[in-house]
């Protein structure tokens, strides 16, 4: 009888957990405001069979020799081009589920074909299907860090060397884009005896709480597209602030921007979230722009030129009407009926700890934890004369850390974590040979990366006019010549590295 009651209680608990996870919550809140620099999931090439999931038994805590707990980490393998004695290419997973599509497409596969490489992709712990512990409770997330992830890669390299009986002199080349681009450089610096070289694409190397430069780059991108666009956005922001000062204006904003809930201007965090979401519409377009959107399966026709065309089209009404038109176009593109901006709803999504919740599946809770404990990277409105307003300062993001993970994750804790990260990895002073740092001028994340060659043996490639991780994607006819040249340079560099001892 007691056993039956326990079973019923367990079933009820499971149902409560499932029902509390909103299916589209994460997508709803973070459309247009991705706070990471995520490398997007590509579309599956036609008539291609994707490799199956494989599993590596990984240690839970690499830095406690008395902790013997293990878990299963997902990886993918492609041996199509491998010739024994050739190199091994390792794609590093990041702040989202690892994608089997990357095992059959992208520039690194072209490089693998050229150099007869065996290819692996290792999913980052706590993301995708790689679940070290039963849930994402705060205590269970203590093993989520870049340090542990780098050690995962080191143990994986050793494990694959044994499993596939690789020659002892096999050269491993690491690849990563966005946060994994940072990991690629750090892996080469920290484990040079295991990794022969690294391609670091769009990787931020400076941890920083107040990443105010992000929106300065976005503004510069918009100005290059159409300088009148910048003026229109600035005017729209001013008009939006004026509308929010009056009840009638607030009603107008509700309808104009298709808000899911009526705006309450006394809720400062809601106002901040609204302004940050609207700025994020432009930020996401700038970050990816023309280079990768079609390949990722997103609306390739919405670019900086398109949204600036809307912002400068006076036939659509005042600047704030055009600002709303951009927002509503992106709602339509993302199959959303309204803009969900309520702060408490967003926090509730990110507080969910079950792996089946949207915020966990999308990596939102995990990445937020890493920003609160290691990186910051908060794209604030703290710049003087910022065209998107000043409604989402650093404190707005720091409060999210406290509200999601608890009071101990306060400003002091965030700053300690950032300081520690920069001490561990060296900021822009990473001392590692055979690393190539690749950035695009349109990508706002280049502001935290190495864009000029500081060491001859580790060059920087700065590609004018390209966006986030552009060098990693397949060739396209419309690719600019400087992007094609960068890819050739990277390919040749790999060849030179493989000739070196």
C-alpha cells in the first residue's frame, strides 16, 4: 500500500514537472536577444546520412582525484576521409546541443578531405544530451565550467587515441566557433602536449561584465548599411520613451509592438526587458547578417539592409512605427503572435531545472549560469548616446543572476568569477603557438577577441564585411573574395602546422 502511494506520488511529480515546462518558452523570450554568440545549427545536406550518437565515459570532476563519479558524454565521428597516419580534427561543442550536421558539412570537412583527417565532435558537458547529473539544480551545476570542459576534451583525446589505436605521433587540430572558439585557443594553450594546433573562430577571449562595446559595433554596422537608419532608430527610441510616459501612449505601444501582456511602466524590469528585446532584434541581424542565415535554415532575406530599409521608409509612418514594423516582421519570421517581454516570466523559464524544459534543451539556463560564474558578456546599454536607449544597464543583468540562481550570485560573485577567468586564460595575452584567430568586422563579438596578429606563430585574420563564424560555413557563390581568401589561408596554415613537429 505504501509502495503504491509512493509510485502515485512519483507519477504526479513527473506530471507536474512536465506541465511546468513550457514548450516554446525559451524561444519566445530569447528571439532576437541571444546573449551568447552561438554557432548556429546547419541544415542537413540532401542525401546525406548523419553519423549516430556515440558515448564516452567521462569523469564528473577532473580536479578532485577522490571523486570517482562518471557520466556519458555524447560525441560524433566521421572517418570518411581518414587515412591511417593522418591528423585528427576535433570540433568543440559549445553552449547548445552538438549537431551531427556539422560532421558532414562546413569548411572543416573540406580541410579534413584535403588532409585525410579523422573527425570528432564532442558535446559540451551540460548541453544537448550530455547530462552529468539528474537535473540543473544550482548545486548540480557546480561542475559546469570552461575548466571542466577543457579537461573533458583532454581526456577525450586520450580515450579516442586508445580506442582507435591511433599512432603516438598523431596530430590533433581543434576547431571551435564562438564560445568554442575561445575553448579551442585555451585548449591549445593549456594542453599543448595533446593539441597540435587550433582554429579559433569568433572567440571572445576577454571576460567582461559590461560588454557595452557590443551595441557600438551594431550601431557601426547599421551606419555602414545606411547612416539614416541610425538616426531613425535613435528617434524611434525617444518616441517610444515618450509614449510610455502616458496611459494612452502605453495602450498604443501594446498594440503597435504586439505585446503579449499590457505594459506596466512601474515594473522597471519589464521596461528594461522590452527595450533590450527590441534592441536585440537589430543585434541578432547584425551578428549573423548575410553570411550564415540561409545555411542555418533561418530567414536569409532579413539582413541589415532590409531592416534599415524599413527604418528609413517614411511611408510606414513615424520612426517608432517603423521600429514596430521591424519587430513585427521578426515575430512573423519566428512564428510568434506576440512579443513576450515580462521579466518575471523570463526568470521563471530560466529557473526550471528539469532537462526536458525548453530553457535546458536550448541551453539558456546553462549559459546564463556560465555568464554569472565565469564570463559576464552582458550586452548593456551603458554606452553614452546609445541609439537603443539606456534602459538595460549592467545592473539589469546582474539582477538576473541573483533572481535565477540565488542571492549569493551577486555583483561581487560575478566580478570574482570574471577576474578568475581572465587570470586563468590570459585575456588577449594567450601564449600559444599554432593558433589562428578569425573574426569578422560585422560581428559584435570581435570586440572581445584578437583581431591583430600579436605573435607570428599565431596569426589573426580579420575579415572585413563578414559576420559571426563566417569562415566556418560552406562555400557560397555570393561569398566576398576576402572571405574566400581567409578560408584558403586557414587551410594552408593547417597544412603548415601538420608539417611541424
